[in-house]
C-alpha cells in the first residue's frame, strides 16, 4: 500500500482529494489529509475507508517529520 500525505484541506484541495480517494482502492493508496482544522479535513475525507484526517501544528518539526517519513508521496497545498 502506498501512503499519500496531503497537507492542506482548503478549497483548492477538494478536487485532488476526491480524485485520490476515488482511485485509492484500485491503486492501493492510503490518503492522509493534514489540516489545522480537523473537522475540515474530515469533511473532505467523508466516510472513505482509504482516507484519514489528521490535525497537528505544521510548525511542529517532530510531528511533521514523523508523518513525512511514513509517506511514499507528500503533497503540500498550504
């Protein structure tokens, strides 16, 4: 399984999130969406079993490094 980490769940991320989630099962992707607003990230993921909403302070190098190191692909829409 490929782990995709996406920073930012704003308006510009909606189409990308929808695309990634619609292809996640057949491509064997897990999408982790990080946003300061956990509710916004969760609303973009919806009920997809291939998505996970995450919230942390992007300036926290420890958390940021942890998630980046676990990812196969990192996309920033901040």
